[in-house]
């Protein structure tokens, strides 16, 4: 039972760091926060992603490229040029490493206005950190797993950030319905969005990229948005983007 609870907690805590801090804040700046809270969420994202820590700068740049070149050959993670999700993930990894290591040229319009903490990233991005988190995951499974098949969940912990991103970009650009006729293949994969905290309302998001609430229809729910509003009421953040949804 502990293993299942740990897997669920790790999934959603990591996912919140990705959707709240990396996506809505680092890439889109939908809201503002003080340096204290920015550093807090930077460290939070590191701790919850663990072995699969994603650098905020590289994430922001790749995501901005994704919006600018959605579902074209320049999109770093479109499913429409790959036969299966693993090849897409490998391509995304190459682009990410190229941006992160400085071996790939980045357009100036993408390379600005994101959080940078070199000292934190030096530790978070190191093999010492990644292997340390891997050791913790394995140790917890050795101590608490009650069935052999539970160990099959370990790869999810090791690659939790990229897996979440891959599900969003693969499913969110192949399966579901469209509220808006965008010039890409973005879709709202409503039936599994409970696993991704609003991230799978891709068509809505591509229509209004700066809008902090990814839900549009009355029956759609973006679970991260009420948390964002609560943080705003508590003074932790200040929502600055109120991009309206335009009619079809």
C-alpha cells in the first residue's frame, strides 16, 4: 500500500511543479512572484522531479518553441513526425540537451525572462543528485514493496518529468476534441486529464497561451487553477495574465 501511495504522491507533487512553476510561470509568466517564492518553487521542482530534474531555462525555451512552431518540423515535441512516443521523447531529449548545454542556437525571442539559479542547478543537474534520488526510490521500494511487480513502477519515478511531458504532447496533439480551430493538431484529451492537472487541455491552451485557466467549457476543470487563485489570495503570487478566450 505504501508503494502505491508514494507513487501517486510523487506523480502529482512532481506534476504540480511542472505545470505551476515550469510551464505557467517559467515559460509563460502568467503570474509574478517574489525571489523568495521563486527560489522556493525552483527547489521544490528539483526535489519532486528528483532523478529527472528539468532545467527551468531549457524547459521555457523548448515550450516557447513548441508554441511558435506547433506540430511543424521545428516543434521539439510534436507526435506527428514520429511513429511512437519513445522516438519523440528521444528527439525532445536531444533538443533539450542542445539548448541546455549551449550546442544548439536559440532564437533571442525565446531566450529571456525565465528564472535562473546556477548554484541550485549545478547541484540539481548533477549525477550525484540524480543517483541520490534514485537510491532513495529504490531503498523505499526494497523496504515497503510487498509484491515483485511493484518494482515495475520504479522507471516512472526515474523519468517522471519526461514521462508527464511526453503524455501531454503525444495525447494532447493526437486524441480528443477541439474547441478552437488552431493552425495545429492540438486537442483536449479530457478523459485522462485527471492524470495531468489541466495540461491535457492542449487545444484550449494553444488558443490562449497566456491564460492561467486551461479549462474553457463548463464541464472542463483545470485542477491547478483553483490552487493558483488561492496562492494569489494569500499573496504568494500576482496573476498578471488575463488573456480572454475568443469565439470560434
